[in-house]
C-alpha cells in the first residue's frame, strides 16, 4: 500500500513536468553532442585533406623521372625541404602506369599494397580521389591519389596522413562532452523541479483556497492574482462555478423550506379538522362538514404536488417542449377572449390589442399556460373599476407580449423574488382564494425555454406591467 501511494505521488504533475524537462534537455544535449562530434571530425578530416592537396601540388617539385624510375631531388642542407620531403614520404605509394609499385613507404605497407591490377584500375579511373583506409592495428589513414606526369610519362602517386591525432582529439572531445552532459542534465533536472514547483505554486494556492470552499461557506471566493493569464481565467471560472453553486444551494434550501411549509399547512389543517370532528362532531352534518373541508385541503395539497412535479420536470429537462410555428398574436388574443366574461363580472375594463402575423417557434400548451398565468394574475390583483390591457406586437426581431393592469402593484423589495418558487407577496384583505406561488415560476421557465426574456415594472397602488419578448420565427411555414 505504501509503495502504491509513493508511486502515485511520484507521478504527480510536478514530477511529470520535471521528468519532461529532464528528458527534453537530455535528448537535446545528446543530439547536440552527436552533431558537434560529427562537425568536429569533419573539420579535422577537411584539414588533413587540405594538407594532402598542398603536398600533392608540391611533390612535383621534388620528383624526377629517368629510365630506371622515379627519384627525389632536393637540397638536404635546407632543413625545411628535408622535413617536408620526409613528411611526404611517411605514407607514400608511387607506381607506374602499369600499376607496378616504384616506391612504397613502411606505413603504406602496413595498410596493404594493392596488386598491380588494382592500382592500374584506380590509375585508369577518375583522379584525384580521396579515401580512408584502416591498418590492421585499427589506425585510420586518409589517402589522396592522383596522376602525375614526369618526363612525358604518367605515374600514380598516393599520399596519406595518419588520423590518429585527429581521432584522439575526437575521442577526447566526446569523452569530455558526455562527462559534462550527465551532471548538467542532473542540474537541469533540479532546475526543472524548482521551476515546476515555482510555476505550480499559484495552482497549489488555488487548490488550497478551493479546499476551503464548502457547502457551508460558498461565499468564499478564490482571490484573483491580477496576472490576467490562464490561471486567472481558471480562478474566475471556479469563482463563477461557486457562485452558481451558491445560488443552487440557496434555491434548494428555500425550496425545501417552502415545500415543507406548503405541505405542512394543509396537513396540519386536515389533521386539526379530523381531530375536531373525531372528538366533537355529534351529527352527520358536522362530520360531512369536516370531511368536505379536509377534501378541499387534500385538493390544494394535490395541486401543490402536481405543480411541483411539473416544475421539477421542466427545470430538469424532462419536460419535452414540442416546437411548432405559431402566430403568437392570434394565440394571445384567443386566450384573452376567455377572460372577457370574467372581467365584466369583476367590473374591469378589458382591452386586447394583439397583432396577427407575429410568428414564434414554440410549444402551444406551454405558451398558453404563460399567457393564462399572466392574465389570471392581473385579474386577481386588480380591484373592481380597474383596467387590464393585453398587447402583442412585433418590435425589431421579437414578438412582445405586454400585460398591464391598474391593480395594487408590487413593492420594490418583492420584485427581485416574484419569479421564485412559492414566493407570494403578503396578502391583503379582500384578496381572492390563495394561490400556490408557482405561477410566475412557470412563466419564467417557459420564457427561458423559448429563448425569451421577461421583465416587470410595478409601483404600489399604480399597477404592474409584465413584458415577455420571444424571438420571431423566420423559418418556412409549417
């Protein structure tokens, strides 16, 4: 178990970053070493080849041909000439045009003298040529062969240089380079560990701050660093998520409280009525009265539960929205007509102005519920002698429904909450039957589900105006 935990820790983000740095640096340094070694070796060979070219151009001055072969002619008293000739003759092969060797140095013999046929084949080919050969002991030589004309005859001359010093330099460079590379890689790994730790420190700070956030203190926000970088973007995203979670938790808390209250009240009433009937009712009429009152409370309880189930299904995405092309003005006008008789009974001035041709893409059932709830609320809170206006018109690319009344209005402190579940403005004397406090919650959800926007303006004693804007549908006719 401890080994497993150690392995998990060793594969942490900091370790992976450090390992990536170390591997990347090591690969780069190894490749650079290979490139530098190849380049260094090429420079040394080019230098040796250049020296051979100079010697090949100079050797003509010291070679003389006669009937017996080729000889050397130089002033041995001049030390520079003597040294130069000795150096040229250190690795040397001179052959006639038939491939017969005329002079072969000891060093060249160690390399192995080609047979006359082989020399003649080289002699008859394109010259000069440069090649590399190895002695039996592993020593490497660079050879340059060319054709020289002396006394009207052609001769084959090969000059060479031993590359032992050059190879020793290359080996020393390789050894010293890779001797330095490994400690350098270790140092770079430590540097990578430090840099990754420094780079991850803000992320660890964010993690520690995020750990302090819980359901009991969702208001705790992670402080921004002010660097305006990817980490600040992450912090901003986490803070936005925390704010959304806080809203959701608050909604759940209020929802639980409201549901408990809404369900407890009718249950308590039913229990009280039944207990009274059980202990005090003496006639059938008294029992029927208690049962009827209990049934009314059960109906109210059923409406609450049904509305809650529908709203929960809607907000969770389980309620399917069947979209079709609808004339929003015609739909609203048809619903408003259903309320005209009730408006006359309540002595309300009822004005309907709904333009036809304002097409939207929506669910007929849900949009009818939206309009019905708004108009029903307006009639519910508008006293006799008041007026209600329902209007639909096209404004820019929106179909706008306006429901305006001259009712009692809504106090400013209530306006931000009227679309919350179970939120009801304090009742006034003379109000009609109690509502569930869910109607406007449905209105808000239906508007959102149809990509729309709703707002409300209200003043106490002056009435309220609800305004719903839905995008106009520009598609083909259904």
